[in-house]
């Protein structure tokens, strides 16, 4: 009896977690500085402060995604200014990895042109590469002591209006365009997962009950 109760609780909590995840709205891209990839425009060992001007920060931005490469990135403090005022600020804790890093920021009230994005890498003995493209027309990124040969690619994200659940059907249709059997294959896979879960639960109850 205890096994059945414990299993029922676990399944219920799993369903709740899945429901909460599907109800969330994924962020969408509100804008980008248009800098292509994947040229490396600089590298540094933290600490360092880097600024890049002539950015357009869209209204509603809540995440700034920067093309930085690190195996174990340091803490990042971001500050965006424009028109003589602070547009937004944000912090990303250390330990990030990969070729891009997303920094949550305070929501931007309106669109700002000719903005400057500055970010400070905290003290940590880990190499960080700046990724973007070399430039001869737009102002290049600067670390205060020298102007680097290019600009870092920066993207601006805002909260989406559609939840993961509402995107399920369009996603299934897209999958159906490349997988034989049409979008219905998604339903087949979902039913298969439910069947496997049910059989596994039944076997656990039978063996331990």
C-alpha cells in the first residue's frame, strides 16, 4: 500500500512539474545588433570591463545575450546606459559555459538608440573570448585601455506571449514536415511515453507491493 501511495505522489508531482513548465512563456528575440559570427575579436583573463556603443536596446528587454566563450565563465555585471541615464542593469553568476551567456536584466521601459553596453568580468583565472566580427564602419568594442578590432554580437530577449503548451501544435506540424507520418507522429510518441510510464509503474507495484 505504501508503495502505491509513494508512486502516486511521485507521478502527481511529475505531472504538476510538466504542467508548470508547459505553462511558462519562453523568451523571444526582440532585437540584435546584427553582428555576424563566429570571428574572435578579443580575449581576456578576468577581471576586465568592456564597453560597446551604438547599441539599440528594445523596449521590454529582460535578457541580454552576449557571445562570450568560456569553459567556466566568471561572474558578469552588466550596465546599459543611454541618453544620460541608466537603461538597465543585470548580473549573471559564475559557472556559465558555452559560446553565449544570457544575462537577466531589469525590464527596459522603452527603446533606446545609441546606447552603450558595459559588462564587468569578475576576478577569476579563466580565459574569456569575445566573439563577433571585425568592423571598420561601426564603433568597435573597447576595454578601456585599447579598442579591439571588432564588435561583440549582442541579442536582446523579451518575454514571449505564447506558452510552450500553445506552441505544441505548431511544433508538431513543423516536425511533421520532415518526419514521415505527419504531425501525428508526435501524438504516437506521446502515447508511447505514457504507455511506458504506466507499465513501469505497474511493474514496480507488482514487485514491491
